[in-house]
């Protein structure tokens, strides 16, 4: 439903900008006007959200949504973002918290749209009580969720065409990255580290799926059923599994680096440590599901290519 | 063999068995025969064992077993000592604000310290926090509340713990990105233990446990009552201070390397009392032996129950400890009746 709706708007906007006679693919009852797409109704995670007018004072409580908003050109409509939204650098960071949202503090920015990821309790109903439309964008379970969320923000902010461009570009780039990888002849294994107590991800998580896209095998999959996709692995298991690659998503939180990993007791015998296969990541990029997943995937693909080159040599 | 010697011998045997079990059982299968030969030859890699397996035994399992043993012994011995000087069966090593202080220290180190140095700063800050927490509770209990009784000390501890926890929660809430680090520390962190942790914990544990050992006879006297002990010529205030300092030192050392592991300080001493009577001449050494064995075995469960994933050890001590404790209480109740 959302897809068809967005498709309709995108087609309309394309029509308006190119001036070419294309047959609109959307529902026939769509109003053929690009200037007044509002009000719009979006089928979001928190139910149908109706936005009456073009929002100009958006409050984003989710770092990922902030990245998406700026990527689709809605940055100048953003009034305030939460304290964890550190990208892009010109986002209007405030001390608003996305973990423990304070509705009164949010309302003080006079928002005409609030975007958030998690609702610890009454956020949605409290904003509804104040007549502020609120759009929930929970953590993505798959890449398709990312595309849907970007498209939703496009419609919600009147930037549907740009959102479509961003999504198309992401799809194309991801296709070209995964297409550039030869399927490995023998399994290339990896361990993705969330913190320095060895919390990891299984292939069922969003992050794990990215690694699967380039044909990597996850050593944490043995621990399926434990930790709902985020198991804490035993050090001795990691040493014994001997992964080809170690991805560190704890460089910022916990100060980990290829050097600190090599210094851990027993870890110096792991293939990844011996062959420069410990890849430091930006914690933020590796924990968000915004447009920068493309950079993340590229980093993974480069690492895989290097391992395979070394194996071939 | 007297009942006392038998109990000690049993404790030694159980501890030895748990150390062997701790070395042999883990998520990575290592042939028990080869592992035993490795242990007997003090780390020579026997045939049939890969270099990787020898490294797992030497660098991961052995330090983990030793730290678990040190932590278990510290928490149990401190628990027994606290129960004596406060004459309160529910007193445990965290009673006087040690846990809250350690939690605050660790949180400050994670929130404001350089992330590259956590391995050193977090244990150190936890140690300082635990000692300061107890210091504050002791000061408050002695002066602020006017009395010298054990009750005023406990009340002081409760006040200090609430205050420090509030500060910790505030800092954590202001630095939401540190949540995960702090929580994984609070739930116990034997999963990353290495030889350096054993080195950090060992000196304080040895000093503290030896001190408690030396005063074990006096603990029997003080448990009767302050007035009675004083009439026997004992300086109750000074003895209580010595015991609190020693037990807190042991607790702080344990907390600094292992995080907060609850319940050990209550269940082990009480189980020991059921086994060997309530004189501290037995309770203290047996608490050391059985406390060490208990935590080593719990750690085996922590790393094998959902292998290759881990369960935070603090979760298991409470999960196993609480029902076990109730059973022990019921048995002792029936015996007393």
C-alpha cells in the first residue's frame, strides 16, 4: 500500500520535473499536482499517521532517521535532533534524548512532525494528545525496511522524489558491490564484535544479513537461539573458530583496535589477527540502518576481497 | 578424623575437583586425557593437542578458573565476616555500599575515562568506589547516626548505597552511550578474564582473607553481643573496623575484576554452617574453600549452558542461589524445631 502510494507520488513528481508524457503508474485517483501533496497518510510502525501540512519544524529522536532526513534533502526542515544524532555534522543537535524522551522538552521546539525509533511507553500517545504527528521508524530487520523508511520520510516531508532517488542509488550501489564479489571457493568466516565483552550478532540480524550479502559465514550462528540474535560469545569459542575476519564495531564505545585485539590472551593465534584481517569500523555506521549502510557494505566487501587475494596468493 | 578435619578435607577435595572440571569443560572440546596431561606437566603441550587448544587452556580457561576461585573465596569469606560483626544473617559483602560504590566508580570510568584504557581504569575505579562507599557508610554509621551499634552501620550503608546509586544512574542517563558497557560490567564479566585480572585481584584477596582468618576466633566472641565481648576485654569497635576494612578490601578486589556477582556471600557461609556448625573457626576457612569451588562451577555453567554463547555469571548465582538458599533454610528450620 505504502509502496503504491509512494510510487504514485514519485511518478507524478517525475512527470512534473521532466515535462514528458509518461503514463503514471500510481492509482488513477491520484491528484496530478506536485505542489500540494498534503495532507498525506503514512502506514507507519505506529499505525496510520496523517500529516496535514508540509512539515517545517521536524524533531528527530533517532540518529538513523536524522541521517535519512538529511540524505533526502529534508535537512533544512529539521528543527532539532536528539543527543545521539551526530551525523551529518550540520544536524541541529540538542540535548533531547531518544532513549528517555521528555515530551515537554520535545514540544518546546514546536514540532509539526516527530520521528522516533523506540517508544519507551507513552511517547506516541502523549504526542498525539498534543496534536503533534509522530512517525515511528523502528530498527530495520532487513534492507527493504530501510528503503521503506526512507520512502516514508520522503512522503512525510514532501521530498518523495529525492527519497526515491536515494533508494534507487542505494539499490544500485549495493547491487554493484555484491556483484563485484566472486563467491568464495572455501568459506570465509567472520566475527562481528559489538563490545569488548564479545557480544556479537547472528546472520538473522540486520547487520548479519549485510555480511551474508557478500558471502561471509558468521561464527556466531552456532549460538542461534541465544540472545535473540545478539549472543555473548565465549572467548575460547572465538579463538577456536579461528575467523578469517574480525569486524570491530566497538572502536568508539570501547576503544578497541586491531592492536588491542591482538593483545587479548590467546587471540594472537586467530587467522584474522595473524593476517591483518581485523577491520575497525565506525560504531555508529555499524549500528544504524541509514543510507551509510552502503559505505559499510563496501568496507566489508573490500575486506573480503583482500582475504581472497591473500588466499589466492 | 574429627568432624572439623573431615569438613576441611571435603572442602579441599571439592575445590580440587571443581578446578579440574573448570579446566576440562568448556564450549571448545578438548580431550580430557590430553588436558589432564597438560595440567600435570604444568603446561607442556602433549601430543594430540593443538597449539590452539593449549592456548585456550593456558590463556583463557586457567586464568578464568583462578579468578573465579579468588572472587568466590573473597565474597564468601567477606559475607561470613560481615554476618558475624553485624550479627545479621542477611549481611553480605555488598551491604555497606561496596557494590553501589563500585558501580559508581566503574560508571565514572566508562563515561569520562579514555576508552582505550578501560581494562585498567574500570577495575581501578571500581576498587576505589567500593572502598569509598564502605568508608562513607562507616563514617555515617559511627558519627552521623550517633550510635556504635551494628544497626546504625547497616542503616548508614543503606543510605550511602541509595545515594551512590542515584548518582550512578544520573551519570549513566546523561551518557546514554555508556549503558551497554556499564551493564555488561554490572552483570559480571568473567568472560574476558585474563592473567592480568588475577594479578589485580590476588594481593588484596590474600591480605584480606588472611586478616579475616587471623581474627576468626574473635568473630565467635563478637557474635554473642557487643557488651558481652567488651566484658571479655575485647575492643569491639576496633575489631569491627578491622573486619570491615578487610572484608571490604576483598569485596572491592573481587568486584573490580568480576563485576557484581550477587548472593555468593550469603548462600555459601550459610550452607557451610549447615555442614559444619556455626563456629567461625570452621565457617571462615570452609567459606573460602566452598566459595571458590562454587563460583568456579557456576562459571562452568555460565560458559557451557548456551555454548558457544555465555550467560552473565551474576544471573546464574542468583538463579541457582535463591532456590538453593530456600531449601537450606527449610532444612535448618526443621532441624532446629
